[in-house]
C-alpha cells in the first residue's frame, strides 16, 4: 500500500509543498492523455487510497471526491490527440504532467513523478518513482484524479460516438473497439499512429 515515505524524505531535505503526479491514458487508441498533480496535507489518511488500476470504477469515483475535498490543492491537465500525434505519446504525457504541476494553485517546490521519466521544464525539483502509484500517497491520489477525469471525458465521447463503445472500454484496444473501427472507420479522437498496424494488416 502507498504511504508518505517519499513525501517525508523530501520534507527532511527542506521541501514544503510536495506534489504527486501521475497520468492516465497512455495506452488507448483514442482520446487525450491526462495527468493530475496533488498536494496532500501532511499525514492525511484517505481510507482505501491505492493505485487507480487496483480499484473499481465505483470506488475511484468516491475517492475522487474525498481527495479533491482534502487536498491542499490539485489540478488536472491534458495533452490532446493532435499533440500525441505530433510529439509521440511519451512526450505528450510529459507535457500533460508539466501542465498539471504548473496549474496547481499552491506552487509545489518538489514533485514526485510516477514512472522513470521527469518532464523537461517542470519548474520544480523532482524525483521519478517507478510504480509510484503503489508507493507514494500523493502519486496514488494523482492516479485516481487522472483516471477518473479521463474516464469522464470518454463518457462524453460515448455520447458523441455511441457506435464505438467508449463507455465500456474508455478508448482502449478491446475487440469491441477494433471491430467498431473496422466497421465505421476512425473518428477525430482516434490516435492514427496507434492504428497504423491495424491498417497495415488490411
């Protein structure tokens, strides 16, 4: 389970406002990539907080409300499909993370970044934490906000493009999704670079 060890280690080095940063949506065939940044009060306990991938959708929605209520501050940012296509998914993810940190209403002086990369031009000192969403409380909180925010956007896309099943798969490459793309063709929210192999087979 995540804890505050990474946050407390940063505190002992003189940092005061430590944000956790995580993303959602690197792998899907459609939609933007989302990142969230969260600064939690020191020692706050949020029951059930964990890596968003280990938690049901219903529980994530409840945790979203608790996190946004208890956080010192939080922000959510996106990198668009056009940016993913132009920059590639890794660089677009870094851009979304950078935006999330910079959008915080209380300026962070240290960031804990999930994964093994740190965005350029972040503007604050930072540390990458592999599998950070299962180790750091702040990163786990960010993973929930990013996942829920992106899922809510895909629900809106489902209303625009009901034949693709976004409500069920949230843009990921399921059999249902691939079959819909083959039948109806890609939409403006599909990542064409992710569909290259599909069209090469045809």
